[in-house]
C-alpha cells in the first residue's frame, strides 16, 4: 500500500508537467480556497457535504485505482442488463433451474443459471411476440386470407417490429444505470480523471462530454461539439462520437451476443457486449492519437472544470428521463422502422419484373439480387462470399441500418421468417438471429466483425445530417470516408485475429510501428514549429 501511495503522490506532482494553463488554474484555486477559509463561515451541513465529497473523490478519482473502478462499475451495469448467468450462479444452481420446460415460457427465468432482469424481460417480450404472431396467423388463415396477405401482416409488419421492441427493456435498464451515474455526479469525475489522458492525445477533457453523450444518442452529442474551441478538436470529436455506441446500436450487440452464446455455446453475453463497447472506445482513442499527429495537428486546448458535489438521486427526474427515451424509441419503432420492415418484406418477395415470389425464392427477389451484388465487398470481414446462399442478408442489414441502426435487427426479423419458411426442416421457437446463423453458416469471428462494423461505420441518416450541419463540405466528405474505412479496417482485424489468433502479434506489431513513425514525425514537426517561432 505504501508503494501505491508513493506512486499516487508522484503522479499528482507530475500532473501539470507541460500544462501551464492547468498549473496556473490550480494555483489560483489553492489561493482562493486559502483566502475563503479565513473570510467565509460556511454552514455545517455544507461543510459536511464537501468533506463527504472529498472522501469519495479520494476513491473514485484516485490516479491509480480510478480507471479500474470505472471499468468494474461499467461491467456490473452490463452484467445486470444482459447476463444470462446472473452473479455467475449457473454452476451452483444446476442445469434444470426454473426452466418452465414444456411451456411457452421455457427459459424465461434461466437455464442452468438465472437470467438478469434485462435478459428476463427480453425473453418475456420475445415469447409474447411469438404467441401473438402465432395467434394472428391462425386467425387470418381461418378467415381465408391469402398466403401473401398473411405473410405481409405477420412477417412484414409484426415480425421486425417485435424483434426491435423486445430490446426496449434492456435499453431502458441500461439508460437507468447510466442516468444514475450521471445524476449522482460520477460521470463528471470520469471527465476529470481522463483529462490528462486526453491532453496526451491532443484533446482537452471538454471533448469527453460529447463523447459520453454519444452513448445516449449521436445527434445531441455532435451538436454539443459547438462548445469546443478549435476546428481541429471539433472535427476529431465528431469523427469518433459514433464509436461510443448509442442506444440504437444496443439491439445489434444484444441480439448477436445472445446468438453467439445460444447457438455456439461459448462466451458470455454481457462480456461480449462490454468488450464491444470497450473496442469502440479504444478505436476512438487510437483514431484521435493518429489524427492529432497527422491531419489535425495542434488541436490541444486548455480545459478547467469544477467538480460538482455528489447528489442524491431524484426518482421523479430519473423516471422522466426513461420516459423520454422510451417514447422516442417507440415513436421510431412505429414510424421509420415499421416503414422499413414493410419495404424490406415487399422487395424480398418481388422480382425486378414485379412477380410475387414465395419464401423459397428469396434469392431471386429484388433484395436478394442487390444483396448478392454487395456481398463480396464484405468477404475480408467474414460475412461475404464465404457464406452460404443467404449470406447476403448481412450486407442488406448494414445498408438498411444506415436509415436507423435498429433496422439491422428488424431486417433479421423480417428475412429470418422468410428464410426459415423456405427450409424443409422448419425450426420454431428460436430467435431471428439464430435462424440467420443456421441459414448462413456464419462463424463467431464473423459475427463479432459484423458487430464491430455496425458500431463504427457511418451512423444513421439523422446523425449524418447533424454532422453535415456542423462541418464544412470538405470536412464532411472526408468524415464519411473516415467512418467507412475505419470500420472496415477494424472489422477485418477482428475477423482475422478471431479466426487465426496468432495474427494478433502481427497486428500489434504493425500498429505499434505505425504509431511510432507518426509520433516521430509529429515530434519533428513540433520541434521545427518551436524553432520557427523563436
């Protein structure tokens, strides 16, 4: 413990090296604090609040333990939201724990373990959706409705819609915990804690605020970059905001992570989800380092903030935030996503000559032909030409996701119904992602690559429009290219390393070499700049 204290003290004494603005601000605050203690008499309650905040800050903003504590807190949030082995009780409770076998709600509470609240609600809504669509299909068939009308209403309208809505509870649970962290003042501590790291990358801690907002939605996060001082800092921040996955991307992560665990019997859903969020953050930091030393040199700016005291949670405010999120999600589900699922069903059941096709003729449809045309582009990422006849589904899902990221999972829901209906051995009772995995023969590394690509690529049209409003035409065009190229490279690395793990060392060596060369050129540029200034 003494060794850690010495390291912490050394860290604090070096905190303002190469940071004149921070040094001056720190000296001013120390002088103000000293004078105020001699002049002002504060109320005992306020002094107690300040003392309690200071004690907590010694833990949560600790120079050594602060970041690990933050990562642990975030993992626990993901565990409560997504885990299908809550508190890792699977090995203790046995394989037959509350399975409800033989009923429509089999696996609701868990199989071999106990589901987290988020996983429980996800399974419940999926089951209710299946029961409703089965009932509706029976009603329409008994009423003598044509097969194409049954398919349109059940598969074209409700299948994709219920697939998206089933993730609403998990999105609300995740927002619930993130809102708690924000309302209590903890997120402000994370901004403070990461400021020194950001300065090393060329940004100020101010840029972290819109990045953290990106976990909620990229649109207000991009608009919040107006507070940044320089054009370079604003441009770099806008470019990496989509890497902080918003709530619209959450169904993609949850659906595919669950599909990997259920179909392949490996991994852990909450660990996969947490790992993908972490991958997005790491990609953002690496991209900032490269941009700050190449195309966007000299974007460093000072950042000073006063930490607010820790606050108690107001339940009413928390519920208002969650209601706004739910209202926005449902509104999008019943407008953009509903319209998209109807269009997807239509172009997947008609040929270019507008001849109606059965489910077994999906490859001959307009959507199938367009998907097969784009599919080879994603071969290096693992979900291209190497997949079976229905492999083009992944390419189509990416394209529809440009409208709204929820469309990715909605597309799976709509097309999975047609694909499975076209099989002679139809399997019922499994989710759309499992049906897609079974039909395409996609591998685990390819699925992880698919998640990574959707997390990092061009965001939804609304976020793209927000970026266009904040950037010049030239910067905007390069930003679109940056999003696509970055997502393509990172996803290729994920697939290659996941398939042949020894290539990890080659990738790390190449990355280290590139960063070293860029850093040497940057230092040379900085040195020449100083000489010219003198």
